C-alpha cells in the first residue's frame, strides 16, 4: 500500500470524530454532521461537519455522497462532488437535499452524511488556439453514442416518451 498523505485537521467541535475510512482500501473517509436535522421531501440544507483541514499544495478534497443514504433515503448532495480547495481553511460543509418524494430524512448529531475523497489535482495552463486538434469523438457528446435517444425533448409534451424510455432502460438492466 502507498504511504498515506498527511493532512492537517482541526476539530471545530470537541466531540466530533476524525473522519474514518470504513475499510483499509476505501477511497472516502466518512464525514459526520454536528447538527441534527430533519429534511422534508425536496428540502435542501447545509450541514456542518465540525472539521476544517489544510491539504498539501497540489491536492483537493471532494465531498461525495454515501451510496447507502442515496439508495435507502433518496439523499443527494446538490453540488456532488463538492470541491474543497487546498487553501480552504473554513469548516467543511455538506449541501444535502432529500430527493424522496414522500419520506423525510432524519439525521442525529454525528451521523455519517458524506465521504471525503482526497486526490492530487493538476494545475493547467490554458493556451488559446484557433483550432483544436482532431479526435475520434470530435464534438459528439450528450448521448452521441446512443442509449438515451428517447430522453429529452422540449419538456411538457414529451413527458410520455420520457417516461417510456426510463422504463425500458430499467427493463434492459
Ligand atoms: O461541498 C462543499 C463544497 C465546497 N466547500 C468549501 C470548500 C471550498 O474550497 C469552498 C468553495 O467551494 P466552491 O469553489 O465549490 O464554491 P464557489 O461557489 O465557487 O465559492 P468561491 O467563490 O468561494 O470559490 O467551499 C465545502 O465546504 N463543501
Ligand atoms: Mg470556487
């Protein structure tokens, strides 16, 4: 295993646990909320994690959702993945939204709400050019390779089509 990267961390709440990896090979260390909360269906809230960090230069940390909460409760991060810059010294916050149409989501203090993935990031220099070099993909994007052709349209009147395509995608799984 590679040597871990050292990251300085400050507790802003004396009782908050230091983020933990669930298993040795995990990419994300779990973040908790220091504030209990109840999110009604569709509600969005910014939750404090009680920690701030100082990343080494050339690194960033990304706040990712936890799949279990997404699957069980419909919890999503509005800005997933949230980007924590190396120079940020403020409290890490998590912007959660309850996407379940019916059920509220409840968090107790110190429940794990997200996971922090630390990665090396490249700094680039942009060089303006009149033409970009060619590539196999070219300008094709947004479903250009197929598989999503029935999704989309201009909204309203396409609703029936859109639903049918979602159903058939699921049947194909
Ligand atoms: O999920 C997140 C995302 C960001 N941040 C913090 C760390 C990050 O360094 C800072 C700014 O985030 P970002 O650059 O995504 O937000 P912005 O709207 O562009 O703000 P700014 O103008 O401060 O860059 O907010 C969090 O605590 N949680
Ligand atoms: Mg920014």
